[in-house]
C-alpha cells in the first residue's frame, strides 16, 4: 500500500501498519510527539491500522487537532482522579472543547479545594505513565461491563448507539472508559494542565434530566502556553459583566424578585436610557419609523392567530388555564402581532408603503433556569423592535437598509468587528416546526443569501435556526467565555400577513398581501450593556458613561467653585458629580480612576481665580489647565460624535 505524506513523499508498505508504527518508521522523534493521524483528512487514533492507499499527516501538539487529543486524554485522567477520590461518583461524558476539556459527574458539588486535590491526583496518574490500550466489545458485553461497574450513564450511552456502531473502550492502567477516541499512547505526554472551575450541568443538556457536576480544565503542550492562557482567564474574570457590572453598581439581582429579573441601578439605567434615546432618534428622525406603544400582554387568541401558541408556548408566561378559565392571557414574547393590528386599524394603498413601525418593547420569555446569566439571558428585557410592512418590490432594498442600520449601530458602539453574520434557515426535515410551503422558504432564503453576497458580508448558514415563520439574518457575538449570543436579528416574513389578513390596495384596486421585515436596530438593551461591559472592561466611550466628569476640589474651600462648575456642565447635558469628601486629592484621583470616570477636573485656588479647570483624563492622564468653555466644547464634541478614543477601544485597565 502507498501512504502519501503531508510533504508529498510516498511510503510503501507490504502489510497493514498502525499510524503510530508509520510515524516511528518516519522518525522515532516524530513517534514520541505524535498525538494522532489525519487519514484522508479525518483525525484517527494512533492505534488505527491502515490497510489501503491513503494520504496521512502525523498530528502533533503543535496542531489544533493534536491539542484536542491531549485535552481529550486529560479529561479521562480527570475522570480517573475523581473516581479515586470520590468512588461513589458516576461518570458520564468528558469531551475536549475549544479551549480545554470538561467531564460531567453525578456527584456532590465540587469545591475549589476539591479541584486542587483532584489536580494533585491527576499529577500522580500522569507520573504513573500507564500505557493506554484500546479495545472493543459487543453491545451485550459492553452493557454488562458497565453495569458491573455501576455506571448507568454509560449504559444509557451504549444503548443509544447505532446498531452498527463499533463500541470501543480505553484502559489507562485499570481505569476504563467508554470512548470513541482518539487518545494519546500514554498520559505521560500531558505536560501542562489546570482545572479551572466547576458548575452544574444537566444530563444531555436537558433540564428535565439529572443534575450533574461539571469540572472544566485545560491542557497545553508547554507550561508557558498554559500560563498565558491562565492570565487570559484572569482577564476574562475581570471583564465578566456579571461580576464587573455588579462591582460598578450597574445592576444587581435579588432572590426574592427572581432569577432572570435583574434590577438596573441608576448608573445602568442611565446607560440604557442613553442608548434607547439614541436609537429612537435615529429611527424616528432619520430612518422613517413611526412609533407605537402596545400592551405587555394579550389573550391567547392573538397568539393562536400568529402561530406562537402552537410553536412557542413553552417559551411564554401564560396567565390562566384554558381548561378552566374563560379568558387566558400571556405576557408577550414579541411585539409583531400587536403592530400588525396597528397596521390593520386603517386601510392602506400601495402609495403608503413601506410603513416602518418602531417600538421600545418590554418582552418576556420563560428561559430555563440553567440558561440564565447576568444580563445576557433574562426573563424580562427591553428591545429596539420594529416591523416594516412593505410591498414585495420594496422588500430587498428595505432589507438591505435594515442591515445597513444594524452595521451603523455596531460601528458607533465600536463592536462591528466582533460580530459574525448567520443566515438562519429552516430545517426541511422538521416540517412540523414551521408554517408555509417549501417553495416560499427556498425563495426567501435565496433572497437573503443574494443580499449578503452582494453586500460582501461574510456569513455562515445555520439549518434549523429560523423562526417558525421565516428565515433571518442573526448577527451574533461571543461573550468573554466564548458563548455566542444573538445581538441583532433581521427577518424576512412572507407568511404572517396571510395569518392576520393584512393587505394593501394596489394600482389596480386589488387587495395584495404585503411582506414583513422583523428587525432590531440594536437588539436587547440589557444584552448589549453586558456586551459593552465586557468589551470595554467597564471603560465605556464617554457618551455612554453614566458619570462623564467628576469634579475634585482640593479642599472644602473650593467646593462652591466646584458646584458652580457642575451647574455649567449640567446645562450642557454632561453627567457630572462633585467629590466633596474630606479626602486628599491623590486619594480622590485614584478613586475616580478605579470608577473608570473619563474626565476629572481638579480645582483649587488658581483655577477659581482664573475660571479654569485642571483636566485629568482616563486616556492621557494630565491634560493640563484649560478654560472651562474650552473643556465644555471639547467634551460636548466628543459626546455628540460618540467618539471612541484609542484606550477605550482596547478596553485597557490603566
């Protein structure tokens, strides 16, 4: 057989050979560092025997695929360590993930001390250096094997495998785990690892199933790489909006109020107010929207017309029981059906379209308790929602404009480069999830694909992510932990006008169904605030800051002048406070820096006599003494243009 290597050279063998043996034949050094092999592009275990012509690339820790093998093996070492220290724990699954690995256990919660002890036990296992052996069993043998070990989750996994699946196990010196691989030849090759955290998880991600304890860890080929990653984790912790937002007193949560129901404190409320006023002004004054204000709840009848009752009830807060109550209400999870009735309130001609309805909507969604986190996943939130009622011939241009408006908002916020675009499509294999005929779905998806291509917007296509009534563009961003959330949605709807009997009168006096675009300018305000906290590490652009200026009198003798300055700044719509505490000026400056205030105005005798201010900024430090009018003009221009200074864009913590 002929083996074509990565460099194009060819090795010929008269008999089948394992990938490891081929690596050893190439070089003993290569065999020592080999983690796996890519056979015709597919990653395979080193123990895999090749018996026909193929291309082969020996994968090492310098390759992403090799690093995943190291991490996968580390997850098995973690499982063995847990079983040694906590024999009653039941093992479930333990995959490698993008930045490390995890393993889920049916066990009591793990403390940080537990993780340290488990980590020490892992060190012992790695030092023992047992050879890792792979073997297979029949389904009946595999089930019996895991039943004897008292591992019910593994039994369930085996029973759920396809009938023709090869059921493989890996034995690392006595600890045996069900696994498809690939794995290292020995755990001795794991050089640098760390257990980072633990949390609760559900078996198979289903909140109706058993609660498990998940341990996260990571592994690298070199200690230096691990140390750099751990420093990265520390930066993540510093930026985590759920921690930093509370420290900055932007929001809080209270048990007696409920999970997923955050309280926006004055500073956080001020920031959202600024964003909301900005978006409403753009929509109303520049983008041609008309504003509505609709109820927060409606009868179930409304949601039955729209289809939400059949397709989305599990995500709604329903008030009442149809089996016994005359009238059942539900808190609204979206605004679209309400705005449709605003449209239906009067008859429209083709000349009236497009009509663009905008509303700052408070919505309610019954999120699973395990999904909720800080401000990114909540049960009540406010959104910059809008629905455009358009003629079919207007649809493409209006959709393009919605994309342009979204990109503009992202650019102003300084996050445009942080997002990915997704064409969220229906799943034709799951027809009951959607309304409408395949022809409509294929046509609308084609239109969106062509629009994105024409606008040179890179995108990926996601099957099964469309709403039940239409495909959409989801603009997504990752939080500091790498979890992706949808920030902005623009949706093509060619179906719901029929459901609600919406029409316009065309040139010939005939009734015609309009198309509808569901869109947001900036999405959910709470989620956007969380994103900005993490992006800027709390050092927001000046226009967004709840406190833009802090005046620091050097002693109580200059408090009157400080208050006079404050009045002038307030007249110019600048958010300003005075620190009139009896503290030294150095202490006040340090406090203002810690509070991430953009500008500090230090004032004393000379400033009072000259009508000036001594300016210190978050960006340049000491900016010198300036006349008050000059400083006001400078900061007002910065606020008006929503400028992002370099340090803000990097989110530096100086």
